[in-house]
């Protein structure tokens, strides 16, 4: 598995992984709750149901931080077949627009 990261904007992180598994197998791991829970526990999700899904290609979930300021974000998982029969998994993690503006951080003196 190879990992590549783009230079994302401050509110977005994009990672890409080359997988030896065919797209159909990767889609199963992303879309079947019992399989997805092995690597993305339901406690990390703001809601269990996907926000959007294009079968075999992409699925988006809403996440919520478990620590203050409890920001919400959206993670989109895209699958692209590669020429060797494997898959490119692109993970796009972006802060949700529902977060009210900037985050205030307090520093201890």
C-alpha cells in the first residue's frame, strides 16, 4: 500500500492509498456497516447513515470530534480502479461548513 498526500487547504486533508484489492472488495469494506465498523467505529460518526453514496465509487460520512470544540467534518471515500486490477482509495476529510466560523484556542500561561 502506497500513501500520497496532496497539499490541501487548511480545512481539508486528502490522502490516497494504492490497494491490491479490487474496487468491489474495497466498496464492501466502506459500505457494509459491520465491515466499516472494524476501521471506522460508530462512535466516531455523527450519524450512522451515509450523507451521500454513489455505489461502487464514493461514500460520505459525517464525523464529530469527541473533544471540545466538538467540530463536525465530512469524510468522503472515493474508489478508483487501477490498471493492475487494484484500487486507488482517496480519502477527503473536510471541516463541515456547519462549524460556526473560526475555532478559538486558549493557551495556558
